[in-house]
């Protein structure tokens, strides 16, 4: 029988445990031991911290060993906030119980030693289950007074890889100061390393920024040995001993991770370093214009992602300059402002598509969909907070409900909300803020967009387009009014037609009803009015003539 001992003092646990209190621990990070050889002894000291955070609730977890069988693929451990001892080996706390599971390649648990202390009036006991059955060995100390000093109880067994220990006390004043789990690894055959898996195979890194790469062994419980990191072109990017890539100049390089166990076992990532392309922060309406390209960010760390999501716009960890401007990346969702279908509104056309960002009519759903048609739900008013410069994109859902685009920190995403959540900021590609882009965006909407589909809604569309024209800059208006290009000639003719129609058919109080999808109701009312007039004519005029 071969035993060797190795203490691992990673940040772990300061916990007070009782039957009613549960477990309290700090958040933190633990060392990832999956890439190391399985130890024969684990020592957990007071003030160390579990990563992720410990679970203080027993909801969904076993109260007795018979309620659950622990296996290497059991995701309840990873989801619960547990400490990963080694590959497929965990310890987890649920209320006043500490569960452990150790993979067979780590060996059987041969001994568990628990050191604890408590107040002078505290009485208590510790019990340990080895295995997953109530018939398994259960050993306990006498119900003794814990007089403030550290006390250690040791339990031995050599036939199981899982179990739990439990503390029962007369009050809540008990603290674990150390847990030692020892293993008997006799007959254990270590897994043979067959490969390395990189966390990404390609990466785009902005000059001056970094990218963290990592590898995991294949199979996951194999020992990869020491990993050596290299860059094929260190003038483009360098890589540290722990896989942190630093982008130096624009270009391409290959990052390679190699195992000391077998130099032929390696993994690579092709890295492209790009020069930063900065989107300027917009804080007033002077920076808002048709035809320019924009995106939204939040918190100085997040931005809209072009990864398509069903009911919201995804986010990513963005890079910002010291001045608070956004560095655009390939993952950045970009949109071009166009005239909305309502007066004084803007439509957010997603770059690379013919679709728009838009809300939904159901007021209970805080959705912001990425690929919708242009309508009143994708027509936003834009304003800015005068104190912070935050952007306010508002859309009218009903006569009583208006929502704005906000960032949700709890469930990271950009969506529309009636209240609450985190403010967003607007960023623009300054190269796209030109009079030519502004004029072309307006003229194209007149000739090929809304203006081309005005049948039945001429008054409303003329009103929206007139509003858009009035928001054009002076230079853009000049292009629209005087250019001999066919697009502008046709746009002017279409606007003249819509204006003439609007003059001859002025909007009535019923005209706006079409915006609320009750056009049939309006037509019915008009028809009833016409029938009433005809009836009055026959009953009063014609009847009088015959008499």
C-alpha cells in the first residue's frame, strides 16, 4: 500500500455550523487542481474559501446519504457551490453536513480528521458516514462540552470514495478550523495523458489588451505535467507562463501549449491582433444622425453582442479607453439609425441585415428582439440624461406603457423595461457621421422604404418622413434638395406626391387610429356616418318634396 501526503492550502473555509444555522462562507477562488496529480491528502484550513460560494440552503440536496448516490458525472456538485479537490473529486456543505465525493482514480477515503472549537457552554458531537447507506459505519464522539479549545475527531474507513460528516451542537457557536481527508491509493492506475484541449482555437485581441488562454488534460483526470506556453511571433503577441496573451502590434501569431509529460502533446490557438477601432461616446442629440453606425454599452465594461438571442440582446465583456470610449470588436452588435414610422422616432437597423431592434406588444414581456420588421414597436425616441449623458431609447408599447432600453445586471443582457435596471450609453463610429450618409439614409427610406409602402397610410408616413427631414443637418438637406442623383430625384418626387395627397386629404381625428391597428373600426364609423346622412336626406328632404 502506497501513501503520500500533500497539503493544499488554497483559499477555503471559515464556517459556523449547526442544525438550524447552515453554512456561511466567503466568496473567492480556489486553485484548479484538475491539471495536477491526485493528492493522497487534502487539508482545508479555517479562513479558506470555497469557489464558487458555498450553498447555505439544502433545497434540492440530500438530507440523508440514502437520498442520493454520488457519481463523477453528478452535476449537483458543480452547481451547488463546492470545492473541487481534484479531478472529479469534491466536497460540498449542505446545512450542517459536509458531503464528499472522490473519483476512484484518487483512491478510497481512509481517514477523515475534523478539528473544531466552540464556546464554553457549547455541547456537541460529530458523526461521519462512509458510503451512501444508512447501514454504513457511523462513529461519533460523546456529547461533550467544547471548551473553546480546538478538538479533533478522527474517523477511519478504507472501502469507500464518498460519504459525509455532520456536526450537531447545542447552540450556533461552533467553528471548524481544519478538515483533513486522507486517501488510500493502493491499486490506483493513473489515467494516461492523450491530449490537451485549449479553451479557444482562435482569438481576436485588440492591440494593448490581453486574452487568457488555458488548457485541460484529455482525459480530464490525467496528469498533464508542466505546461509550457510559446508564441510563434513574439513581436505580435507574447504569452506568459500561465497562458496570458498580451497583444503588441497588429498581425497574427500562434500560441502553443505543450505538456512536459509528452512534448508531442500540445494545443494551439491562432491569435489575430487588431488595431483598436474606437467608437466615441455620444451624450447629446448633436451626435445623433441618420445613416451613422452606433452601438450601446453599459457600466464601462459591457456592450451589445451580435450573438443572436431570442428575446434580448446579449452582452459581452467589452474594452473601453481611459476616456470612456468603446473599442469596437468583431462581436460588437452595430446598428444604423433610420427614420422611424412615427414622428420624431428612430429605427435601429442591425448592420448586415435588413431587420431592426424592437420591443414586443405584450407589456409583461421585457423583450428587445434583434431581427424584426420596421414598425411602431421598433421606432424609438432618443434623448439623454443631462447630468450623466446616459442614452434613453424609449418605445411606446401602449397608450399607458412606455419602455426604455436598459442593461440587466442580474441576468446580463440588454432589453426593454418600464422601470429599473441599469442605464445604457450610446457610442458612434465617427467615420460614419457624414452628411452623405445622413442624406442617403433619409432618401432611401423615402424612395425604397416607408415612402414606397405608403398606400393606405399616406398621412401617417408623410408625417413621419417630414419629421425626419426636419432633423437632417444643413449639409444633408442640401444634398437631398439639390442632388441630381436618381435616388434624390426620385425621393423628392415621392415627397412631393405625399405632400400633395396630405394637402388634399388632411388627417382627421380618426387618422391616428390606424396606428393602433383598428382601421376597420374607423372605416365602420365613417360608413355609419355616411348612411346616417343619406337616411336623413331621404326622410327629411325627399319626404318633404313628395308631400
